[in-house]
């Protein structure tokens, strides 16, 4: 049996998620360095964006760094961190284990055709998102795509009362975590460049009109403007 997208349901979901994007932006839930990329993707009539993260450094209190149940994030930042910030976290009580995690960007989006999904994945790989793929398909939700670079690292800092990351080694641990974070941000910058040069393939006039009415200039949201103090353009 052929798989068919319910286009009317899919388009209703695009409007719903487009409105949610602005709500998330208003309350500060949306990562600032991802805004431009999300806007570019939504300007194509056959694409809408879902959940996303621009890449971050966290300290999680959990059994394993990938644990979801009985896990809590005790520290989170989307820009490079300092040793003092980690030392402050290490002073707090620990329930399970403290993990320092540094991860690259991850985006979820939907398209309404397999041909489009292939084009999006090809474009994403140009930007360095080589671990991307279709993760599900649904008649109403469309082809759900995950864009990810695979950039990540985790380091065990503390196991309950046992401190594993001493202050003399913490400098190197933080340095590497920041390097990994910035590798992910380089991918983010390349994403903006590639997506901006290729999209939209089929403009969504309603979205473009809405952007104009809001006075939005997508190029103002180039993530390089945020990270140029950390990253040289010729290293991207």
C-alpha cells in the first residue's frame, strides 16, 4: 500500500508549529542562535520545524549521561563555560552521578514528500550534519527528519560523595568541553550558510509575508554574529 500524506492536516500542523515558534521566542524558550535557521526552513512551503537545540554544555545528575528517568539538569549553557561555573556545581549535593556533557546541534523538522526529505538530507550533509536521517513517517505529520552532527562528549565529574574531577584536571576537562561545543557551533554556522543559499526551493508566501509584517530580517540571525568572538571565519 502506498504511503500518502494528508496535505490538509500537514498544513494545519505547519501553521500550528509556526505560531508556537513565535510563542517560544517570546518566552525565551528558543535558542537565539537557531532562530535564523528555523526561519529559513519554514520559508519553504513543504517544510516546517519541530523541536530543536543549538548545542549546549550541561551538567546532569543521572546514573548515565543518556538517562532520562530519574535525571535532572543542574547546569546548562549554550556558550563556552568557565572552571568556576563547574566548581560551583560540584559544591552542590549529588543524588546519583554528575556528568559534564557537551553536545552539538540537533533539529527536528517535517516535510510532505520523500523527494524533499532526500533533498533536505543532502543539503544537511553539506553542512556537516552527517548523522541525519528520517526517523518516522505519518500521514498527518509527514516525514519527520532528525538533523544531527554526532558532536558530543560526556565526562564523569562526581559519583555521589566521590569527586572524580579534581581541580588540577578540571581545566583540561572544561577546555575540551568548550572545544566540542564550538565544533557544534561551527556546524550551526555552516547550516545557516548552506540553507540560506539553497532555500526556499518553493517559497511559502504566507510565511514570507508574515516575516515581512513582523519586520524580520533573517540575515540578522546569522549565528556567526554570536560566535565570532570564539570562532574565526576561516576555521569554519
